[in-house]
């Protein structure tokens, strides 16, 4: 006869074995059901509230719309898509960690930011690459923002810090001291005709930009370059004139054109002459805003409205 101690130990071992067997059976049944077609069908019906056909022949193909990821819901469910876009996050970090501020004041930036808020995502062309470039890209989130810069070393420096910016090196063959003569030339003959800048006979039309600049329909253009504060600098005569031609050559719709530093003679006179007083919208500080309609759909339009 076994002792009481032996019986107790044996009973405990038996209970442990029985529990282990029960657990194994439960796990085995669970794995069977997880791959069971019947269970899968029931789950799909429960989740989608649709009837799953008995055979593949009766089922209809799934459309692209049904398989695509849904867009962010409208309020009040919009907080489900509350992750900041990378460009915005990078801009916040960049400007929070530097003492260098953008070239424009808050009020000046607000003029173009208001237009971008309405038009973005859009095609945004900027003459000049600077400390505010990441800000412009972020304000046009989802669109294409292209920068044109005359200083190759400056492009390398900015791209090293912010490699995501799309910028191109361009060269100008004008100088500020030629502005008066170019103004006289620009007010007559071929310079008052709307044409592709690459084909224009006007000496103010810039023909050396990357092909994208001429081929894309730009919604917004910002002229904040090239350098123009001393006589031997390239000046913005050609940039302003060509921006006006590009806007007029847009296939459809209008183009908002901004010129910065209109407190200077060249920027003031050339923006009024070639972007036209008739297309003027507003001015805040040193920034001037024009809205230029397409001339391709209205060939009878004069270069400037009368």
C-alpha cells in the first residue's frame, strides 16, 4: 500500500497531465479553425456584411476603388489622419533650430501664403534659393516646387542641408546697369508679343532655363532672384519679363506672380511694365502681387490690358 504522501504526489501529477492534455486539445482545435474555409467565410460575412459566393465563378472581381487605401475622413473623424507630413515636420525642426530667418517679413510672406493656401497642391516656380525655400515647399505640400538659383556654390550648400529641395543652376547674361536700355527695348517690337520665351526675339526673354520651366503650367511664380543690389549684378530684368511670358503662355487659367524687393528701381519699374498695372492685385511691404490670365486661349489680348 502506498503512503498518503505518495498518493498525494501521484494525484497532483495526474492533474497536471490532464491539464496539459486539455490545453493541447484546445490549441489544436484553435489552429484547425484558423485555417478553416467555413470560419474564414463567416468572418468575411460578419465584417463586410456581404454574401460570399459558394464558388469562385460566381464572384465578381474586386475593383481598384475597393482595394485602395481610404483617404483621410472629413471632420469629426479627421483626427484619425493626424500625422504631420515630412516636409512640414522638417520645416518646423529647421526653423526652430536656426537663428537665420527668411528674407521676407511675416506680412510679406502672408500675401503669397494666402494664395498658396487656395491653390496648393500646385506647380510653384521660385526664382532664388534661400533660407525660406523649405518654407515654400512646405506651404505647397503635395505640389511641385522648383527653385532657380544663379550661385552654384550656394545650391551645393543648401542641398547639403536640405537635399529634398528641387533646385537648378541658371545663368543670366544681363547686368543691373543695363536696366534702362533694356526697358526701352522691352516696350516695343517683339518684346510686346506673347510667345514661348525660347522662341522670342526679345533680348529680355531668358532661353537658358531647364526645359521643365518652359513646359510646365505654373500656378504660382515668385521672383526673388537673381542678385540685383549692385550695378554688375545680373538684376531681375530678365527674370521678371520671362515670368510674365511663362504666365501668359499657360494653357488655361491664371498665374499668380509675386515680385520681391519692389522698393528697388528695377523690381519696381519692370514689374509694373511687364507684369502690368492692369494685372496688379496687392502690395505688402516689398512684395507685389499680380494675377496674369492665360493669353493662349485669348490670342486677341494685348500684352498689357488697356
